[in-house]
C-alpha cells in the first residue's frame, strides 16, 4: 500500500498491511525547515512555504501524512483576533493571539467571505499545493480547533473557565456560534482537497474540565460538528481522557486520538476491538528528548497497548532530530 492508501483505509475501518505512523496535527520539524530554507514565522502566512514544510516530513522521513496549518490561531484570526507572529524574535515560536475579540455570543460574527478571511486562504492554498505535488502518495490532512478550545483563543481564558461554571448557558451560546464557524472552515478545507480532518478539542481535557462539565457543556457541540464535518473525521482531546473516552467515541468520529497521558490499554478495553484508536507517544520526552532506540521502542509499544496507528500525543515537537524522525518511521519498516 502507499502511505495514502494505508492511512485512508485505516480511517475508514478497513484492513491495512501494517499500522501507519502519521498525525492529524502539526508535523513541521526543524530538519525540514533547515533543509528547505523555510523561516518558521513566515511559513504561517505563505501557502508555498507552508506546503513545503508540511510535505517535507513525508518526503524526507516517510512520515505518513502532510498536515496544515501549524498553529492554533487560524480560526480566531478569521473572526477578528489579532495575532503575534514573533517576526523579530530569535528561535522557533508559534504565533499566538495577542488581542481577543469575543465576550458574548453576539461578538461571534462569521465573515461573509469566510473562505478569504484571515489566513484561511493561506491554508487552502497549502492544501492545494500539497495535493498537486503529493496527492497520490500521502494523505493530506487539515485540522480545526474544537469549540471550547477556539473559545479560549477568542476570549479571555479566565472568563471562559469562570463563566463555564457560573453561566454555562452563556458559554453554550458562544460555543454554538463557534461550532457554525468550525463546520464551515472544515468544508472550505474539504473543497480545497484535504483528505482527512481532525477536530482538536484540547481545551475539553479532563485535566481542566470535569467529565460532568464535558458531557453537559462541550460534548453536544462536538457531536454536532462531527455530524456535519467532512469524512473521515478524527476527534482529538489532550490529557488523561480515560474518564471521557466513551463520550469521545459517542460523538461519532471515525477515529479517536489520545495523548500520552491516556492509558491505551484501558481505552481499548472500554471501546472494544472495532474502534479506531490513534496514539500516543510523547512528542517531547520521547521523540525530542529520547534517543533513537527509545523512539523505536515507544512507537511499537503504542501498538502493543491497543492503538491501531501510531501518532503523537500532540503536534510533533519541531526541534526533533533527524535521527529520531528516522527511527520513528523505521520501526514499522523493518
């Protein structure tokens, strides 16, 4: 099978020749940036550079997906938030939101031409470029933030968490409007040619929100988005998700993605043999800070513990070494 066939068949619940090693989250790494001469701060605003950085992980190391965007501010910027790209800062920093734009639901105004708002056309341009160059070889993925996570990008976090408990109906109205935005962005990425889609609801983690709050406040919106987003669809939530893993599965995605805090053995026991589970090596402690032997052992352990495919618990840590990238992929090619 090609890498694309392997990934797409797995996400559709079909048999594959071996577990793929891929991601639906950020996969840009410094060895690729250096080889291709891509400045990280510019790659977020230039379709050609974004595609070059995303596709490089496949071309140089065989990592079995090419995913855009790289940062968490695309949807927020399209809604009016102001970004900081750290152009004048040495080192590798992801863009962050420096000016929020939402206090109440009525502040969430979907641009009439969302397809051309903010950096969304940069992402769609990168998707088209990736499809043109690599579309028959590797699955091109795109992700959008989940509604609660996006709320944390467009409004002050302390207000979001406080009002989630004091006035959950107010927050639910905001999440409902943000869900409309998310669904539309997914469809824009589908139109551009993306092959698979990941909803990243990192803010819904049990490390921050109780399982009860997740079920009452966040889950209904996540389920609505998944019902309307393109397929195949992946749901990712960070942290220890064992207490809400059945709720994640209930939301209806084709696959669930868990991070390194999740107990994969327990997750597999709860979801049964038919669920498609993606996870969950540590992209920092293992892939970035470990040695090649550590990396190879860790990715094989993911399969042993119940994952159907190996992918990182979060974005690839950009400063990973080329040797560790090679060891990660080679583990399944021996």
